[in-house]
């Protein structure tokens, strides 16, 4: 705990305890602010020695910076061993406390200072910022860094905060056959002893510590044309990458050209490479000039559809956009995480829409982005887009659907409010004024205000600093064949008094004519639309045509009934997707019976020709079957869905739809007839026309058979292990076996999840949902309490997204009021921090809905 300094002009006095009773835990905001004032012109020169089978690395470092006055300095260094240090040429013994190294005031001076360190830090398969991956396919090894949000200080002493940008130089000594990739181009390579080489990299522009990175190992670079972004892949996947991923550098190059023009700002770094990292904890990480991409996001383990390939493009463009939003201009503190993540997500879709105008990208945006945002924002655990982060120890809590899904959705609404030219002009001004520096959300808002010539203070205050969202309701009536009354109203879904400024496009829809569209801005609680009185009476009214607005848009009862009758004849694909989405929200809010929804789907889904909409509907059908219907109702309906899925898998004309239906059958099959089809596909007796199942497709079939205790599951599992002895195959077998409905297996896996430090994080992450298979809630219920009790440790030790995956898997694995009571009992009795409490409330919302829906619609 730290003591807040009253005077903002103070930094660290020579008597360290006059500011902090002791070195603080983590990196408090106040410490960061004071360091940012006192320190400037920061430079790092870091050197690591990497060896095969390394469990640690020795490092040397020189840190140079200017101080505005002589004063004690705290650097951040945790988890490593400091061997020696010198300050301005004098050897010193630095005090290490709570992850900090304290440099006394008498050892430094106003102006230029130089500190040199020698140290040792760990390398591990999981849980460390320097991660080693052993490729069991060819016995090669790889070591890579991952420092976000504040783990650089676990690898070398530094000022580990985003608003102290430094220039980095890196030297890596490694086995001679290894390739090393970092933020800048290689400056020199020289011999460094027997079978070792030293690779030196050019100095970077100013970067925060979390964007400094390297990857080393037996990487190979795909051949690309001169000037194209590079793509590196591990040796064993090189030929596959040549065959499956040549488009990745191409989409990055096209995106680079588009974004440079859109932002009126050239690419901000000297080169751009992408490195495929197997089992990377995130889909990608935007290190300046050297993005890391999760290998599985580029080289698909399952048979890919056209949409999978477009989603890969989105990941590539998201990380590319970060080179401007996040790397060139960095948020001052992680409470403004949305400044980089929200914009990267929005601009990825904006860029793809420009590059591929025929792909209906904004429909894909709605289907991919909005559901996660709405699901979180309707929970008691939701947060504002701007989240107060008092200590960087809590920075992981800022990541999630709010910044990745709500923020880009709100930005789409802002572009609609301002107009495209003003929106683009504001972004250009913001990037120009803060290049290679830091900024806050107010800086961006002010840039938009200056360009657009209109105030945005209230809009920004509500949308950025308030949690939740509005529900927009429509009331309308007709006299004869003419509208006589139409009005809009809003209320906050969390029950607060917040009034949201909402800009939307309302549509009057008819059975036999084109809809009438009307731009509407709702700033108060109610808005009569008198200008529509006398218009032809519509079949239904929908308030969010083309998805410009953000909020819950449920159909009124009359509209919902007519949509059910007309949905099959709704030819506009975007509108059809929006209407299906609204109907699903009615199910989730217990206004529409899940059985009625499934009945409508059974009638219309066989004729749906769009892959992404079909995938969305199939996912909703699985949720309705497995969660919202009672067991008896599920059993009465599942055979129809199995039969439909098998038929469409075999007979759809579109190969992407055949894959979508295959995945659906794999997920819902539970009857003897359905499981027999899964076995027939494994044995080659049933083939999906034109589709070659990939290894993970086969393992997913095995997992389903194990989860349902099929009599042949054990022999099929053994056969698949024999068939697939690759490194991936070992992971997939681990995942599959966690689905066995046996108490001893669950105990062994739960112990392994929590107590095996050598177990790779992605192995556990991918096992969580198999462990909590939908039909095993009684078997996994005993582990709910232990999963909740482990949360502080998981938050402390695991990567950013693991905590949410852990919570979601264990709570979503339950469906009973008893489990619901257990979660709320834990919340009442346990001493959890605010962040964990909110995360639990987010996760339990789906269980709350399950209990509510089953009570309201028991049969």
C-alpha cells in the first residue's frame, strides 16, 4: 500500500520513506505520474544470452536518462536476480523491495544519469514473460517475450509504465542456426563463441516497455516481394505456411497503404514483420515493427471457411492498426486501453470494408462484435469503457469485451454522428499532435470537437465514463392503413437514471415495398416522431437499421409477430441478420420462448445461404438446446436438429455451409444416431463432400464421443493418438481426455490446472470447456467452489484473458439454481477485490438467465 503524496510537484525525496512507507506493491498511478515528470530522454541497451533448453537467461543492461533534479529513483524489477549494479560509474548495492530497485538520491544527479545492471531472469513454458516453446515435431526450440501490460520488469530492470517511452537497443546471443526478430532491423551479426552468434538491432523510436519484444529460434521467413511485410514461422510449419498463408503479408501490405492514406501519416516504423507464435496467449500482440500472431489464428487447425479467412484478415489488420493507435500514439495509462484496442478493432473493419467492398463487412462487424458487447454490458459486472486503474497490477482487468467490442461499436456510432470526413479529420489531428508520445481520451475528444466544430463533452461523458447501455423501445399504432402515432423511449438496462445520446436509423418495414429509413437522434427519455404520422402502416418497425447505434433493440410484440412471418422473405442480408439478433435478445431476456425460437429456426435455417448468419444461428440453437430448454424439451428437439445438421452437412451447395453444419453436428450430437454419424466420419465411412477434415476436426469428434461416454470412444481415442503423434496432437489428446465423464479424471485435471507449473497455458485454456462439457454439470459442480477460490492466484499468475476464460467455463458449465446460489454465496462471504467481483458478476449473468428462462418456460 502506498501513501498518496499531497503535492503533485514532489517526486521521490532522498528520504524514500517520506513518500512511501516502503517501496510500493506494483506500480501505483502516483508513482508513475511522478516518474513521468522527473525522467526524460530515456534509453535502454539490453543484452540477453539464450541457449537451448534454457530455464534462465543472463542479461546485461545500460539505462540512460535525465533527471530534472537529484532525487531517489525507483526502477521496477521483479522475479529476477540482480547480480550487480553501478550508478554513474560507481558500483552500488541496490535495495530490492516489492519488485522495485531503489537508487538513493546521492547516487544520481540532475541531468544525464547512467545505470548498468547484470542480472538473471527465468525462462519457462508458462507463467513467465520469457517463454520457451519446444517443437516436438522436429525438436527445435523457440524463446519469445511477452511483456504486456507490465511484465517487462520481470525480464530486465526498467520504468515499466506506458508513459515513460524509451529508445531500445537489443543484443541477443543465441545458437548460430537461430533467427532473431525484434522491433527494428538487424544492424549486425557476429560470432560469439562456439556455435553462438550475437545479433544486434538498430535503436528503436520511443516505445513503452510493453511494446519492446523479441522472438528467437529456428524461424524461417516466407519469401515475399521487396518492401512487403515479413512473415516468420517455425521451421516445422514453413511448408504449410507457404501453402496456406501467402495472403497474410499481402493483406498487411494493402492495409498499410490504406491506413497510411486514411490517417495521413506514413507507417511509423522502419520495418514491419509478423511472427507466428504457437500457443500465444492472445490472437496477436502489436509490438512496434514486429507483431506476434497466434500461429493457430493463421494456420488453421480445423477446415477453414471463407469467413475464417476474413477473420484472419481482421486479426492482421487489427494488429497493423496498432502501429498507429497504441505504438505511435500510446495511451498514458491503461485506464485508456480502449484508445488503442477500440480503434484497432474499428479500423480493422473499416480497412477491410475498403479493401473488400463486396464482403458485407459491417454485417460481419455486427455479428462478430456486438453480441459480446451486449452480453457483458447487460450484466451487473459491466464497466465503463474508461476504467480507473489505480495500480498497473490491476491493468489486466481492463481487457475484455468492453474495450474490444463495445468501444469499436461506440466509435461506429460516433462516426455516424460526426460524419465520415469529420471523423477521419479528428483521427488525423490526434495522431499528428501526439506522434511518438502519449495521449488520453480527452485529447481525442478535443480533436474531434475542433474538426467537427461541435461540442462532444456530454456524448463522451456518457458513453466513455458510464457503464451499461440503453434499451430503446418503440410504441406505435395505426388507424386504418396509416400510422397514427410513433414514439421512442429509452431506459438504462442496469436501472440507473442515465440518459444516453443515441443516433440511429429507424426503419418502417413493409411486406411488399422497400422500407422507409429515417435518421433519428434520441437525447432525452422520450421522443415523439410526429413527422411519421400519416405514413403507410408498416408490418414492423426496427430502430437500428444498418447497426449504427449501440444498445438493446427489442422488437415490440406486434413487430416481433410480423417479423416471424416475414423473416424468410427478408432479402436484405444485413437486415435479416439484425432481426435474427433482436429475436435472440428477446430469448435471452425471457420475452420469447426458446422453443418458439427453435421452431422458427427449424423452418428457416435450411434455406439460409449466408455462412456467418448460419453460424450465428447454429450457435444460438446449441445454447438454447443445452441451456435454456429443460432436459426433457431438449431430448424432444435434439433429434430434429441432428438430422437437419447431417443433411445440410452433406447436401448444402456451399462448401462453407457444409463446414458450418459439420461443426454444428459435432457440437449437438447426443443421440445414438447422432453419435454414430460422428464415428462414421472418424472411420471414413461418412465424408463431408469436398471437405478434408483436419487434425483438430477429428480430435473434436473424439472429444464429443468421450464426453458422451460412447462405447467406442476409448478405442477411437487410442487410435487417434496413434494417428496423430505431432506436438499439436499431444495437446489435442490432453484436451479431449479432460471431457471424460469420470470423477477421477476431473480430479486429476483440476489438480493439473492449478498445480503443474510446467503445463502450457494454452493447453489448460483449451481444456476448460471440454472439462466443463455441457452435459456434465453434476460432475463438475464440486469444482465450482475451488475454481472461484483460485481466482486471486489466477489473476496474479496467468496471462490477460485466462481469468475470464476460467470463470466463464466453470460457471457456464452449470445450469441450476443451486449452482447460482453457490456463486452468490461466494460473493457474499469471500474477500475479493472489486475487479474479481465484477468479473464474477459478468460470468454469472448467463447462469442467471438460464435459471430465469427455465422457470418462465418450463416446457
